[in-house]
C-alpha cells in the first residue's frame, strides 16, 4: 500500500518539479541576464515580478478551484462534469484577464513608487509590468489549463508546455535585453517581452492538447459548476492575495535598507526557489491525490497520501537547506559579482536554510487541505502568519526600532513555524473531511 502511494505521489510530483524548476527559470534567467546592467535592473525585475504577482492570486484561485473540483469529480467518476468545469473556468479567467491587463499596464510604475522604490527602479519596474500586462490573457490561459490538467492527474502535459515556453523565453530574452541578432536593445522591457511571447506559444499548445484529449467540453454557461470552483477558489484567491500583499509590505520594510539590500533579498529569493519549487510540487501532488480520494469518499487513503507527500518534501527540502547554509557564497556568485550583494545575501540564505523543514510541512499540508476543499482554513492561517506575525514585526524592526536587516529576515522563520503548527492541529482534528466539494 505504501509503495503504491509513494509511486502515485512521485508520478505526480516529479513532472511538477521539472515544471516548477522551469517556471522559476523565467525569474532566474531574467535576474541573471539583467544582472549585467546593474543593481537597479536586478531590483526593478524583482520588484516588477512582485507587482505582477499581486494580480496573480485571483487567477491562481480560479486555477486551484478548477484543480480541486476536477480531481474530486474524477475520483467520483463524473468525467463529463469534470470536462465542462475546465471550459467554464477558462471563460471566467479570460474575462478577468482583460480587466487586470488594463490595470497592470496603467499603474505599475506608481505602485513601485508607493512601495518606496527609487525613481530609476520604479521607472524600470513600470516598463517591465507594462509588457507583462499586455500578454496577461495568455498567461491566464496557461495557468487555468495547467490546473485543470493537474486535476485530471496529468502533470506531464503541463511539463511539456513549460519546457516549450521556457526554451522560447531563453531564446528570446538575451537578444531582446541586450540588442543582439538585429533586435533593439530593450533592457528590462526585453526580459518581459520574452516572457509574453513564449506564453502565447504555450497557451496555443495547451488549448490544442486539452480539446484533443477531451479534457475540455464546450457548452453554455453553467452556474452550478462555476459556483463549485468559486467556492474552493475564492478562499485560495484571498489566501494568495493576503500573501502577495504581505510580501509587498515585507518588501517595503526591506527597501528601507536601500537598493543593494533589496537586490540581495531578490537574488536570495531566486536561489531559495530551487527548494521552494520542490515543496510546491509535492503540495500540488498532494492536492490532486487527496482530492481524488476525498471525491471517492476514501478519507483514510487521503491521509496516507498526505503523510507520504510530507515525508518526501521534508527529505528533499531539508537537504536543500543544508546546501543553502554551508555554500551560500558559491550560489550567490552565480547571479552577481557585487560584493555587498553577496555579503548580505549570505545572511539571507543561512536564515532561509533554517526554515526549510517547517516550510515543507506547511506547503504539503496546505496542498492536502486544498484537495479536500478546506480552503477557508488556509486563508485564516495565511492571515495569521503574514498579517499578525511577518508584516507587523518587520515594520516594528525596520521603521520602529531600526534593527539590522538580519532581524527583519529572521521573521520569516517565525512566520512559517507558526503556520506549520496551526495546520498540523487542523489536520489532526480531521475537520477538513467535512469540506468535500461534491456530493
């Protein structure tokens, strides 16, 4: 039984790891390539990605809601409903994308200034967000279709799409940033344009595969199907929105220490993502596997799948933590030669090394609870961790007490330990079993 569960979790998680690694490669490649322009460019790309990610929660909530509903319908053998669910989610997502595209293009630079960025950094970040916003509907299409396919238990097709889009991104990025091969020198904007062009190809690929495989069935608008997705996805949207807004508040506390400090933070985050992506893979694998078991009414199997995903995530992320702690200098040198960025980034990586195990447990538990449909409780946990622990303490330490930056970074550990503790108590209570979406 355990071997079968381990095989199921790994068959879902391994393609997700590759997909997450390649998705993170977009961030890493952009930061790596613009690193040759200077610290302002690094900070601008990091800040631009932070601003852009502020509008992602709504679409991510829709995608996760689709994943959970489809996985539970699949577990209950209601395949036609599952296929119609994906189509309804795509229609709603594209409507939202058009609205968000306009807002992102119009207010990106102003938002960067409100966060406390210097004038040059805000200008570059605004350009970056403007290009990303233009292509946002294609990114939304990719995000929703990926969630839908993961709900079907298909993590390989999204992996192939990510392979395609990331290859194209790398192919486009360097010449667009530095003006090579006859392209104009666009700098930071070129990095964003490369992301957008690759997203167009990825969206076309996924749409073709989804219709051919029967994962999507066209039909009139179905309020009941959409209501199920929103019931699950709404709290996920709130969760991600609170997380992203909190990250902005946290970024504001770090920007107090200057552009170099924020550049060190951003490079450190890019490196840490190599560990975070493993946790994300096991989180989605747990959501898919647990969702199917809950849909079939097999709660004991759901619990076994959660703990197996947890065990594997802790093992891998714990090893990554050891690498961060003992080899930070070597990792940072890959991204920048700036000695001050490296000095500060070393402290950052040692701190994130300490939080890898509680982070792994938290991410997988969140995935399992999402698969069960218990997304409202996750929203509560994020509110506690981000808005009662991280943001208030970071403002107190930076604006209030003027403590060294290392104290502000250390708050991340307190945040994740708090979330892990609350989620463990929730999972052991078994109250999540009553959150099943389908009846």
